[in-house]
C-alpha cells in the first residue's frame, strides 16, 4: 500500500512502512468506504443502520455531491478503509435504463472509486437491493445480490462488518464462497455471499451475462 508519509509502496496493514520505518510511522486502516447515490435513500439508510450497530467509522461518497478536488479526499478515504461497499439500488439502476444525463457522471465516479480500491488492494463489494446490475463493474471481489431487507441478510451484513472491525478481510477466493464467471472472455472471480438455489441465475458483475 502507498504510505501517506513517504508516498512509497512499502506500507502494510499493522506494520511500519518499510521505506520510512525510521520515522516510526504505523499504517493502519480504520474505516469502510460507502459509495452510493442519495436517490436510494431507504436502501442506504438500511446499510447505515448496520454500520451504526457495529460502531464502525464510515466514509460516505454520494455521487451527486462529488466536486473537484474531491478526488484527493476520496483517495485518502479509500486508503484508510478496509473495503469499499458500492450500494446498487433501484434508483441507480433505473437512472441507467432511463438514459438520465447525469448517469455518465455517476458511472465515471463508480469506475474511479472501484479502480482506486482495486489498485490499493482492498476488498470491493457490490451490494444490490434485489435488482440486477445493468452496468459493468470490474474488479468486484465480493457480491451480495439479495438486498438487506430480510433479517437473515441484514444480520449477515452485520457479521461481515464485525469481521472488518476485527481486522479481517474477504479476499477472493474466501473459503467456499468463490465463484468464477464461466465465460472465457471474462472469468471474473468473486465471493458470492448468498446460496444459489437450483436453476437460480445471477448476472456476472463484470460482463453482465447470466451465470449459475
């Protein structure tokens, strides 16, 4: 990881930066990064309530409120985070389908934030509010497509945040959750955080084709 002190790439979680260890700098992640649109208020509020129950600091990035030079703040916030959670709600999906002129701006910021997180090497989550992703999301390594409205998924998401608070992460492949897109020109690998029933299909977050 890039060290905020010397800008070198020798920093590691819970370890002194190897390039400026003489300064006694200790690099430690302390929060999560939430990427969302304010239009999906109810869905975002549900996730916020989970974050509040866990007592985990979070940085909220609303696409509509991003202005220059916000990218500097975003890079710092992502650097300080264990993971980025991209919340895909009904309004975000509908804005893509309707040809909303603001959509291109929103899509660019989603791609930018995911790209920064991937380059840094932290977990990248896509959490969908029971909607199908309708725009490519490369670099996703954790996928929860079933929403947060049910008690079971609400508590599952809470347990995930508890793990991050303990300093744990969910790299791909994680235990038996690993799934790989079956198409040769995609092959995205990610952890699928919901059991698939027989004949049930989901879309690959990257190529948007159906996979079992």
